[in-house]
C-alpha cells in the first residue's frame, strides 16, 4: 500500500438554489447536469450558502469551498470545465 498514492481527486461543487433559480434557464441547467454526468464531481444544491451579496449579482459555485463566479451561466460553466 502506498501512503501517498496518486488518486484522482473528486471536486465538490456546492450550488445555492436561489442562485440557480435567479440565473439559470432550463437549457443551462441541462448543460450543467450533462457536465456533471460526464465528470467525476460531487454536487450538492443547498438552500443558501451565505454569499447573498454575490448571489444577487452573478452566478456562482463553491468548488472545494472556494468561491467561483461567472459573468453568466455559460461563463461559469466554461470556468468549471477548466477547473474540473
């Protein structure tokens, strides 16, 4: 057994339900879901993530507890693709 084996690390994504409702169309949600299905990510939708000021202005996600925003849902998805 290797103590420090190289494992692929799963990304943990947290979405605010209010932010999803505010910024995402059905088509954009479908694109997100397709992305999640194609990549090894752990996704959770929470009622609130306590980023209320940001939530009103831009789509965002917490990636392994780090804030990531996009100017629109497509921009955020592109940033997620680069990260994951």
